[in-house]
C-alpha cells in the first residue's frame, strides 16, 4: 500500500507502515515477532490473533484523569465543530489502523459521532459517520470487530442504564443501543458488546436489586430481538467487570454472567468478552476467566490489557507480560480459537506518554506480546504432555464406578460403599512446579 492515509492530511507524519523485522531488529517501530502471514499450525498469526484497535482510548481520550486535564495533544481534535472534529478523528483512526495493519477496530456510538442534542439528532450524526466509516472500511479492508453504546458517561446514567430506577432513563438507553445496533449492522460488525458500566449500585439500601436484574434481562432480550430483526447474525457479548465505576456491578465475573445468561435464556445469542484487567479486579486471573467462559462454550472475544499488580485498579495498561499472554493463548487455542471474536486492545497510554509515536509503540508491544504468547502456547500444546497429563489425572472417571458416577448412575450410599471397599486413596502429585517450568522452557524456545 503506497498511501496509508485517507483524507488530505497525514496525522502521523514520519511513521510509515509498521513491518515485521524479526527478533534481531532494534527498530522500535517494527514487529519483532508478529508476522501477520506466518503460519502457526493451520492458521496465520493474523487469523489466530484477530487484533483490533479501540477508538476510545486512542482517539477520544487525551490523558485526563480525576486529578488533572489531558496531556496528549491530538491533531484530529483541532476543530470546534463537533461533527467536523469527528470526521478528522475518523481519518486519523483509519490511518492508524492501516499503518499498524490490524484487521479490526471497535467503537462506542459516542466515540464515532457526537451525542447530539436529542435522540433524532444523535441518530442522524451517527448515520452520517457510519456512511463515512463504511467508505473507509471498503478502501482499507479494515473491519468492525464490535460496536457498542456508551450508556454510562452521560449524567443521566448515573444510576445505571437498563437497571436505572427511572424508566425514562431506561428508554434513553434503549434509544442509544438501538442506534448502535443499527450502526454495527450497517458496518458489518461481527459482534455487539454490552459492558454494564453503571449496571449495579452504590448503596444496597436504596436499590431493588431483584427488580434491576429483571430489567437488565428484559432489556437484553429486547436488544437481542431487535438486532436479529435487522439482520444482525453476529454474537452479542457481555463484558464482566465487578466494580469501577460502581461499588458493585452486576456482571461481576464470567461465572456470574454465565448464570445470568442461562437464567434469561440468552445463552444461545450471547457470549462473553473477557477483559484481562476486569478479571484481576474480580480477584481472578485473566486465564481463569477465559477458562470459565470456554468451559461453558461461551468464550466470545477478548479485551487485551493488564492491570497493575500493586494497586489493583482498572489501569488499562498495554499487555507486556508474557506469562499472561501464554496462559491466555493456551486457553484460546485449546478451546478452538477466537472464531468471530478478536483481541481488542482496550488499553491506553500512560498520561506521561505524550507523543503520537507512543501510540504505535504501545500497540507494537502488545501485538508482539500476544504473538509470542501464541507461539509458546502452540508449542506447548503440540510438543508437551500438558493435555495428556490433564486427561490422565482424571482417568479414574473413565471406567468402572467413576464412569458410572459421571453418568449419574450412583447413589450417595454406593459412593460411601466404594470408599469402604477401596480404603485410603494414594496421594498423586499435581506436579505444578513441573508445569510452570515447562511453560518457561517453551517461552524461550518460541
Ligand atoms: C471499561 C471497558 C469498556 C468496554 C466497552 O472498563 O472495558 O471500554 O470495553 O464499553
Ligand atoms: Co473493555
């Protein structure tokens, strides 16, 4: 591709297409491991990893936090007219996507277009931006991994969106989800995400939790039905998170969400979008949350980032921990791959990282980190005895009374009688240290 920007202006001058240069390269603006076309097993790295860039952290935020204003100056943010600024932002975004050569991107409705002064204006702004995005998708081949609605920033959502105690607010959330579903379908989005940003509570004693959860089930059912009625054939995703911004959020973790989806009969249409930093906020590991989702057949997609081990907040840092990515890719590969999901970098630059080049460096690092994780995980699954050892560990359930127990054919009394007959079982090592050493060995072979 000779020209990797769309409009008349280049927003990242001096940075050309990021290329794979291999492990020996010292060029910070090159991939050391991510080689899109390289085959790993039967699929290319590009198809295994299905990287996506998020709109919000890169093009909408400027480093501001609760203690001070933004530190990052963005050339796409110069115009005072919000629609004109949104158009510049779109061009900058597609230049960035193509220079990094990622296959996908993700957005909230209000990332792409200004919110508008009322429902109709918001819909019309979004339709305008969707038309422009469609042209840019066609010109570059970049596709939409998922769309979503931001139903947590506007002050009206301070007490939640679908779980708000005021029905009129629930209606506004409906309007935003409807326009976001329309946008996602118009752009061929493969998934549609619900992150329950303020679906929860700050005070248990002014909250009817039973009623709020029923409203959430009802709302998601309506969204599912509307999406299907306009031809959305992709996957709906729920992104668990236990807290931040609320003290308690209903979508605490994967197992809570799986139970909720089954209770409301939504588990044929919905899967989970697991975010690494949300997993650690809920007191679990990233790999644990992926495994729980995979076990339920509901692993949909991933928001790739990491937290900070010392403070535990949702710091949304770029993934750099190889252990995290190997463990994640072990679960992903063993469960059959990402299918229609992807690896969306829901990660932001540190407030102190103020150059536009930092955006590239952060994504290059994250992509290489997952590529290395992919290679190590593939090597472990191909060459080590990990899977066989796990299978062997449960072999007492493969035949005899164990198999009858699994099939539901034993009573508690028969279980007791078996214990009496066999006496004290022998202690069998779980060999955890051997597994941990083996993962490290494969990491440095990858
Ligand atoms: C917030 C978060 C969101 C969702 C989309 O913690 O992860 O950006 O991914 O609303
Ligand atoms: Co996220």
